[in-house]
């Protein structure tokens, strides 16, 4: 039974504006809507969920560091920090938890600088361009990964 | 009701050896195992499924072209052709169906030439590194996409 | 009459030291001096002015996000974040206000990494190398832009 | 009199869908329409014509190799293989016939990877972006070339 | 009937020496010979023709600017300016006429810097390497384009 | 009093067509309109103004060379020569006058080759994307610069 | 005794034309001549030999996959696919047999794109530029390798 | 006597986890252990020491700015910000103090992006890969530098 | 006897200002001084000399073209056009005379874009950085070359 | 009979340590062992053999220069100088003898800088990664080459 | 007790001129002065010291090879060979001793080609820019490393 | 009178073979012939001459270092070391004498790696491609430089 798994979902800068900005790119669901749908799925999957957002790189790093004691897996949508933050990469390396990288929009359809991710090679994998639904896919995939990794 | 959706899953070169080669990278499930799990999920989702593999770029192109009449969405794991085939990209553009790109392993952890995909910017999105489970996530995400796109 | 226009001027890291560091590059006016000259001009132009500085990328993002309700145009001197912050770019995209990019010194005369700006292609334009006077030129140009854009 | 000249026109992948895909880029003429107009012109020019299409790189190579005995000049629209196939280049080098490279659309207006051709430096020249009419121009130019080369 | 079309052929630097220099690359026809053959074809096609050459970038720009009132299409062989002149590109953009780019020799067989053209992405297409015959092909193709574009 | 300052405004190729071409990029003011508004401002500022345009790189160089005796500052909009002319750079270096670089449109929103300027590192600064208003900002900034530089 | 070793020699596209094309580069021996000399040497070395050629990438992949059960070592001359086929690389990785890469001509003396091989880092080594004799050297070296690897 | 020298040691993101993460790369000493050994050496050297760590780029900048009044030299281990922060570079430039750059691990043995430092050219020098002992070497070297610089 | 040799010296843009600009780079001799010293040497060497300067690329091309009938060798200091003019290269190729490239200052000590010359590979050689004396060295070397080439 | 052929084998820096360093990469045979096996094969082949090693680039150049009189073919394993010495390339060009390049290990499996060879394009070919056996293959191939080249 | 440690300090080309050349970059201490200060420190640390310099790459390689029997650690200042010698890298790899890389000046403040070191990734670490004092820091750090590595 | 000037001419690797190798590139004069012609000119110019050649980088460095006491100017033809030796650059910097760089052949007509010189930016200038005559031109230019530099 997967009741014991604790999953932390971390969201990077400007995702607090989701649903209120550039809806042609990001859709109309707000981050609160996404959190709610994630919580519903977490209950179905029998896992504990934490959901976090910040615009501050340092705050995101602090939060990742704290996860070391309290989480089994991190789902992270680093938004713009995907492309510029080695410090977040180092924080994820430091806590040594499995990580799933998530992007709501298809970063490969956008500016070329969005193609590079500082964390893609230290993650299990990526869910990209699947919209808000991507969070649920990441939860499903993450629980599946944890179950497969159970000794 | 989604009964009407028809989904085509296309697998590129060497995936026929899955489970029998490099199991540390690709796991032990065979392509037949994956097809079976996909068929099970397709029944749950109420969609029709076609599942295809070839080592021949030309055969894959022929098959994509035929999908125009018979499919609503393509899930494609182009394997090595991900990085070299513009002809497959053109076939996907020509049939003008929504495409989900899938990779079993995390291509960002491997040789640098595997980072470039000829189709990532014409797909809806990517599911990368989630193992055989990725096929099921792609099916879920694909059906979700088709439902959202229904007028 | 332009009385109604509200303009936000945002200053990035280390600009709080202006006039007290590297005076051969940046001159001897302090940021407070610049703010004062901007406030004088704003009164002449009949516009409301907000003037803000922070060394923290996250704080700058938070402030840009708040501008959405309260500003008609942003003049931004992102200083070092010009070259590294995609998150500030995304915040500017999210609030969808006209932006004028400003640099006190001529960034093209300095280290080559200062040539690249993450926001130049989403701004109206740039005022570069005109010294503290550049803030007044940006105000003039910004008001002119807003007047021209008025239906 | 040019009656003796034999010209082979080879078409690469996805050109079989011409007129049925992306008509804003490629127009509405089908490949059969183009073949017909070429046959008409061939009669006017007094030359023999072969017209061939395949989606398979290997089949195209086989066909080029056979041309050695039966053709005086090759007009080739390699489509996507323009950018990726060194094997087709080598086949053309092997048969040592004059080659005219043809593209229906202006490849310089499209994705940057379409700018590179593996065969442009071994061809006589290129006809690019002139639409289906380009085939007729290539025929005219090809016959002119053969006549000029006649001892 | 196409009597009304007016076509301007513009030739760039050193083309005045054609037939008198590097005949192994450019053949033995002079520019006057080419002009004559073009005039013959123009009569056959029922179009008006202007034919112009200069070694001066500025003079070429002036001439292109004047075409705005008097031409329906420009055929341009920019010679060396193909690779260096953005000003000619801008002049062509400014007059907003359809443009066919022409090169007598196959620029892809020569120095690598000849591969880049500043105008290829704003032209209809290119005729490359077809020798003096290329001018006639461009005329044919240009008239065909104008007829297809006629409302 | 600044009566003594003499300012030369130089405009590069195709700017003579301003207001008559690509109005979505450059607006509807003609170069004559801009000259007139500059003359009005020059009177207000108490400076002498010369205003010059040519499509010929050599003519622009000749004109810059003559400025040595007759000008205190050059405002230059080199248009396409911004990106290709080292000779204009050398002329500006030779006369050793302060230079302000001006672009009407935001060159950073356009083709990537427009990002590079051969003169940006030898100018005081740049006014970019501010439309025809940019000329007036450059005049204001230029006069301010000359006043600050007065012993 | 090495009687038990089974060696597969695979030849890529256009090698079927050997001796009949570009003899200044490749010499006058045909592929049949080479096969015969290899069979003679195989008998001397006491090894079983299979010898295969195809112009089709997919067919080559199929053949490599079948080798898994029936071969101890692969000698491969991938010809043009050396530079473009990641799928052949993946097939070789999948069967996990020792591989010797062979080129008849010295690829370093030819076009620069021939310098890159997709398989050189997964092969034991390369025999390059030694002409048809290279096949015999590869056989000698391969048998030596297998003998050294015998427990 | 060096009693008067005040040295500030600044540590960047994730160094607070030292000794608790990736011990194969960073060893088992915690940052507190390092601070203690630095304080012991500072007493031996007769210098005042401040020791600071933060995960927040902005906080690090604030702290560097404050050093202007209170320090004679900065030893900085910017960790991940080494590679991404121009704002920290600018802060160091602004306070205009001598700087020694320090890295515990050998950054040249790790990912290639760790080779680039935004501050290496404005520092006195670097101590790299010497483990926690590197802090003591930097202190020794820093005091030596200050003594040599004393008029 | 070398009386019959005719040598043309061509000088590019801004060289008319020599001795009056940037004397720290170019010295104090004017172009007229250089011409005079060249004429003196020409008499000593028994050769005819023409000496030409223009700021206009087109005028330089025209002049080079005329040299075909009247010169045996060209010494050219293309100044800024060294780095940007392919048209001058083509003119030199067209007249097919031996060329010596000359630069007064050492272009390798200056901006990196001055390292590239469009004509260095079609010249006999280069005389760089030898100051005005370089013209005399080029004359000596040129006459020597012509004498050696005499049948 | 090939008795007359004289072959020189040259070994570059650090090869004197062979068998005593990094045996996982280079095996356990010493250079003396290899020399002995080469001498045995030379007797079988009826050729004279010289075998030379030095760590000094200059000494290797001297030795290559002397070969001009005394050798028919050079087999060279330049070791680290493969990647850095143009002087050895020039020496090989100067003596104008056929050269076979040899590497014991597969340089394509190692650091990327080992992929580039300064001599690969002037050699007949390369034997790479075949271990000490490679020397014997090179001898066989070299003698075969000399026999084929005999008039 | 560390009496048993033997440390070899190796100095590359032109370091014999230290103190007599470019004193603004390298200071006024001669290499003999540095050797003396190193010997003093070695006595304090209780280690044996060898100190060596050569301008010859081959001689440096010979010396490194000999160290295998007689040294526990190498401190090397390869000077110019830092950037060009792979042979020295290979010698260091071959003797398999711990290495500390040392540069007297800050190579990151100088020409960009000095940023690359062929040995930095095989060394323990680097001491850069600390002046002659760097040798003493390297000795301290080296002894510390050896003590920590002692079983 | 220039009797006192002492000039050292240094020749790099393989120049000892001059006249005996690749005569189509380098001509038929031997190095001894060149030395003799230099000595004749030196007498005419009233300067002392030393003439030196070595294939060993270290020997060349030693020789340059000795020049410090005994020479006023160095003329150097570094041959292959032009492109690879930073150590020779450093030796030239260390002795701080004026340097003229000389190449017999036009390096810009040859392999692209010959375009880069490690010393061109620290020399007075270059004489390139003027054949053996270049040595005499360098002597003339060098004496002229020394005379101009005399206080």
C-alpha cells in the first residue's frame, strides 16, 4: 500500500499568476485549481501531498533542503529557473530524492533558451506540454516509480 | 464519451528488442508486455488502439501517412530516429494529427546527441524517462487532450 | 491630458550603491538624486511615479507582478539581472505592460556578457549609455508612447 | 535533336501527399498533376522521362543506382532527405550523372535546418521555391545543360 | 494576357565583366549577350523588361527603390552583395515586390561564405547554377508566378 | 548657453522611404516629418542642426569625414549599415566626435543579424525602438552630454 | 583453436557498386572480390564468415539484430550511414557484440562531415584507409581480439 | 602586525548542507566545523573573521555591500552562483575589496558548466579542490596579500 | 630590365585622413607623404606607379576592373573593406593580377573582427604592421615577384 | 620479393611506459615486447625494421627527417602529439613518405580532445584500438601498400 | 609524522626568467628565491623536496616519469604548457601520483587562451594567482592531502 | 649610423629542409641560401646578424631567452610552432624585444589551422607569402623600425 509515500510539488516563479496571464500559452486553470486537482488525485492514490510556490530562488532552495526529512519524491516545475538555476540543481542533488521535472507548456515550441534545463539530467524524467493534466500524470508516474523502487 | 477516439502508438528502431537488451537502461518489460498493458488501459479509457513497430524509417513514414484517415492522435517513440529523421517529422506534419512524443529512458542522462529531437516542437508535449509506465501516462494525457479539444 | 498615466521605475541589484561605486563608469549621482530628478520630471509631465530598487530577483518579480493593477508602463534598469534573469522576463510578460529597458552605462563598451539582455526583445525599446539623464529620456519616451497608444 | 536524352525525376519522402497536405506551403497540385505536366513538357522537349517517388531512403538509393545505365540526367527533390541523407549523396556520386536539385517551397523561409543540403555541392544547381512550375524549369534547364555538354 | 507585366533584372558587382573573366566558372557569354537573350524571351512572353547592372551597392539600392512604381517583379543576381548587403535586403523589403534570386554559378560548390544569402528568405525562390540559361528560367518562372497571383 | 553646439544627424540606407514602407514596423512619419520635428526641437534647445541621408556607404563616410570641422556631436541611424559597415565605424573613429546611435524600431525584436552593431561600442549610447520620438530624445541626450562635457 | 568463432561482415549503402564507381577513391576490386578474399582468409583462420550488404538502413538493423544468436563479432563498414545513423549504433549496442569499424578509403582526407562516426566510440577500434586489404586486417584483428577475450 | 585586518568569508547556496550531502564529493566536515577551524586560524594569524552563508543571491549581495565599511578582504565560495550570478560579481566590483575565490571540490572534474566562473577575472586568485583545508590556505594567502599591499 | 612593370596601389576608406587621425595607431605621415615616398622608390626601381584612394566600395571596384589592361600587379590596403567586402575580392579575382595585401597597423593587435580578411587567400602575401614603410617593402617585394615570374 | 622494403616505426611520448601504466587502457605488453613481436613479423614479411621512441617532439622531428633517405614507409603512433603537433605533421609532409597512423587504444572512447589528429588527413590510413596487435596489422597493411605501389 | 613524504615541484618554460621579466605580472622574486622559501617550508613541514625547471616539454616529461619511484606528490606550474601539452597530462596520468596545479598569476585575468588547462581535471586542485606565496600554500595543502590519504 | 643594431633571425621546425621539400610551396632556395642573402643585406645595412634554426621548441625558447642581452630585434619564422606554441610567445614577451613575424608561404592559402598565430598580436607586424625575399624585407623593415625608435 502506498499510503506512506509523501510527495512534494514545487512551483517556480510566476506560476502564482497561472490562469491570469498568457492564457493562450498556459490555459485558464489557476495554480489553486491545479493544487486542488492534485489533492484529489493524492487521496485516490493514498499519498500525502505538499504543494509549494515561490518567486524567490533562495526560498525554493530552502524548501527543497527541508524536504530531505519529509518527502519521498519531488515533482518540480521550476518555470524560468529551469534554464538559469544551478543552485536549485545543487539543492536537488543535495537532498538526493527522486525528482520529476514538469512543464505545463511545451518548452520546445517556445524561445530557444527554454530548451535547456539545468535539472533534466538529474531527474527521473520529464512531463512536458501536457497542460495542468501534467501534474496528475507526474503524480501517477511518481507513485509508480516509488512502488517499483520499494525493496 | 470517448469511445470514438482512435489512438495510434508508433515505435521506432530497436524497440522490438526491448526487455532483451540493455536492461539497466530500458528495464525488463518487452514491447509485447507494453502493448498488452496499453491495450488494457485503452479498454478502460474506451479508446481504440493500434500499436506498431518497425526498424525502417520508410515503413514508419508509410504507417504515419495511413493514420490520416484512421486515427485521432499519435503517440510516437521514435527511438534513434528522434535525433536524425526529418522525414518522420514531415510525415507527422503532413497528417496534421496531435502527437505525443515518448521516450522510455531519460534521454537527458545519456549521450548529448540524444538531447535533440526533430519532432519536439511539433508535438503537444513529451513524456520522458518514466519507463514503460510512460506509455500509459501518454494514453491518459492523449485522451485528456482529445476530450479538451472536442468542440 | 496625461495626468492619469502611472509609471513604475524598477532598479535592479547594486544600483542602491550608485554614485558611491565605480564613479568612472556610473558617474556621481546617487539613486536618490535620480529618483528626485525623475519626480520633478513626472510632475512636469503630469504623471504618477513609483520608484523601486532591490538586490533580490524574487523581490523584483513580486513587485513587477503587483504592477499589473497599478501601472501603465514600466521603466526597468535590471542591472546584472539583465543578463541572467529569465524569471524577470516572464514576470514582465505576465503583467503585459509596455516596458522600456534602461542602462546608465553603455553596456556595449563593457564585458561581452553584458551585450545579451533577456528582455530586449519584449521591451518597446532601450535607452543605453545616456547616464542618469537616460531616466528622464525614458520618462519622456514612455509618456509619448502611452499618448500615441491612447485610442 | 534532343530525342535521345533520358531524364529521371526522383521524389523523396512525403511528396506522395502533395496537394493533400499543408497546401499553404506546397500548393494544391498533386504529384500526379506534376508528373502529367512534366510528361507534357518532355514530349515538347523530345526527351524520355521517368518519374519516381518513395518514402524509403534505401529504395531511392536503389533507384538512383539503376539510373546509371538508363539516364542522362537526374532531377531530384529529396524532400526531408535533402538535409539528412549522405547515402543519397553517395549514390548520386556513384552513378556520376548530372543532377539538378529541386525544392517546391523556398527552404530558406522555413526551419533553419532546411537550409543545409547534402547534395547541393555535387549538383549542377538548384531550382528552389518556384512551386510545381519548378519541375518544368528544371526540365528546360536540364535539357539545355545536356545540349551544351554534347561534344 | 501577360503584356502588362513589367520585370526588372538587376545585376550586382563584377557581372559587367562576365564572359571576360574566370570563364571556367562563369562561361563565355557576356552580360550583353544575356541581356539580349532576355529581351528576346521577354518579347515571346509579352512582358516589358528592364536590365540593370552596377558595381555600387548604393546605386543598386537607388535603382531598387525606383522600381516601386514601375515594376511587378524583380529578378536579382546580387553577386558578391548576396553575402554582405543587408541594405539591399532592406530595399527589397521596402519596395515589397516579388523577388527571384539568381546565381549563374552553383554557389554551393565554391567558398563556404558564398552559401549565405541575405535575401534568400525574402525571395520567392532561387535559380542557382543553371548558367546564363538561368535568366530565362527566372523570367519563365517569374511570369508564371505573376499569372498565378493575378486575382 | 548651448547656442554654439552643432549637431549632425546622419541617416543610412532606405530611411528616405520612411513612412512609405513597412509602416507596421516603422510608423507613418516620413523622414521629412522627422527632420522638421528635429529642427523645431533644435531651435528650442538653441543648437544648430544638420540633417543628412544617403543610401551610399561611401557618401555617408565622406559626410562623416567632413563633420570633423563643423560638428560637436553626431546622431547616427545607420540602418542596414549598422550591421555590416566597419568603414563607417572607422570614419566615426577618425573624426573623434561623440556619437549617439539611434534605431527607430526595436532591432532586438527583428532578425537576429540586426542585434549586432559595428558602432555600439564606440558610441556614447543607444536610443532604440522609441520611434520617430527617438530623434528628439537623442537630441536632448546629446545636448545634455555636450553640456556635461564642457570644461 | 578458433574454429568456433563466427564473424559477420556488414557493408552499408553503395558498397555494392564498389569497383564500378569512383575508382580513384575506392580502387577497382568489387565487393564480390573482397568477399572472396575474406572467405579465403576465414578458411585460413578457421572461422565461419557471413558477408552482407544493403542500401537500406532498416535492413541493416534487422540483420544486426539477428546476429545476436549467430555471431561472435561484427566487422562493419557502414559507409554513408557511419555519419548519420544512430539507429545502427543502437542496434549494435543492443546485440552487445564486439564491433570493428572499417572504412576502405581514408575518411579524414575527404569532406569534413565524413570525420564523424556514430559508432566509433562503441567499437573496439577502426581500420581506416587500408583499401580492400583492410577487410583482411580486420579479420586478423578480430580473431586476435576474440582469442584474447577467451576465458 | 596584522591584528587590524578584518576578513569576511562568504558561502553560497547549499553549503549549509556540507558534510551531510554527497560526502564523496565534499567530504564529511560540516560548515560549522570549517568555521571553527577558520576561527582558530584567524586567532593564530591575529585577524578578525566574519563567516556567513545564505542560499539567497540577494542576501549574499546585501552582505557583500555591507562589507565595504567593515572588511579588508573577502574570501568567497559562491557555490552554484559561481556560474550564474553576475549580480554577485557586480557587488564585489562595487565594494572594491580584494577577493579570493574558493571551491572545496575540484570544479574542473565535474560538469562542464562548472568550469566558468563569473568572478574569476576580478579576484586575486583561486583556491580550488583543496577540500576544507582550502579555507585555511585562503586565509593564509589573504593575510599574506594584505601584508604585501600595506604601504 | 624592369622599366616596363606597372604597379597600381589602391587605398580604401578613411585612408585619406591618414596622419590626421588616431596618430598613435597610424603615425603622422599623410597619404600624400606615402604617395611621394612610393613615387621616389618607383623611380629607383624603374617601375610605373599609379596611386589611388576612395571611400566608396563601388569606386574601388571600378578602379580595380580598369587595372586589367594597365597594370602588372596591385598593392592594396583595403582598410575597413578588408573585413567586409567580397565584391572587392571578386574584382581582384576577375582581373586576375598578382595582389599584395597591405596594412599599416598590425591588425592582429586590434579588434578581433580585424583578423579576418576577405582577400588574404587570393593574394601573394601580406605586409602588416610595418607602418608607412610597408608600402616601400610591398613595392620591393612586388617587383621581386614580377621579376621572378618573368619567363 | 619485398626484402628491400625498409619500414620505420615511430612512437611518441610516454609510450616508453607501456605495460607499466594504466594497464586497463593499454594492456600489459611493454614497448620492448611490441618491438620484439614487430621484429618477428618483419622477418616473416622480409622487410627491414627500425623502431624508435622519444618523449621529445623535436627529437621525433629530427628522426622523421632522417628517414627520408633510409625508409620506404613510416608507421607512427604519435601518442599525445597526435593532437597537438603540427610540426610532426610538417616533418611527415617534408619527407614525403607513405604514413600509417596507429593508436593502441580506441581514441574515440576517451576524452574528446583525443578525437582530433593533426596527421590523419596526410596518412594512408589509421589502425585504431586494436591493441599491440595493431602494430602487426600496420606492418601487414604497410607492406601490402608498398607492394601495390610498386611500378 | 610526515618526514617520509617526498614532494616534487616542477616548473615549466620561461619560469627561469621569473623576477627578471614582466614584473608587473609576476612580481620581483626569482625562481631561486621561491625555491629557497620552499626549502625552508619543507624543513618546517618535515618533507623532502625536489625542485625542477625546464623550457623543454620532453625534458619535463622525462622528469615526471622518473618521479614515479621517488615522489609522493607533484606540484606543477606548467606555465605555457598548461594550455598546449597533452603529453605532460599523459605523463602525469602515467605516474599516477597526486598533482597540485599552480599558477603564480591569475590566469583568468589574462588572454582567454590561458583559461584552458590540459591538466586541471586530473589534478587534486589548483592554487591560482596567489603569487610566489602560492608555492607555500601548495606545499601546505599537499602535505595535508597526503596525511589525510594515509591509511 | 645603424652599425650598432644587432638582429637575430630565428627559424622553427623543418625549415632546415627548405629547398629540399615541397618546392611548389616553398621554392628551391635552401636555408643556407637565405642565410647568405641575409648576411649580404646585413652588411649593406650595417647591422650585425645572427641566424638560427632548430626543430626543438625548447631549444628555440632557450635561444630567444639568450637574445635578451645580445639583440635589438628578433625576426622569427616559427613555422609549425606559429600555431601551437604559447611557450615561444611567452619567451618573446619575456625578453621584451621588438619582433617581426615572417612566413615564406602565404599561410592564408593553406590549411585553416595555419591562419592562427600565437604571436601575431605581440609582434610589430608580419611579412607573409613573399618567399625567401621576405627575409630581406623583414631586415629592411626591422632596421627602419629600430631607426624610428631611436631617441
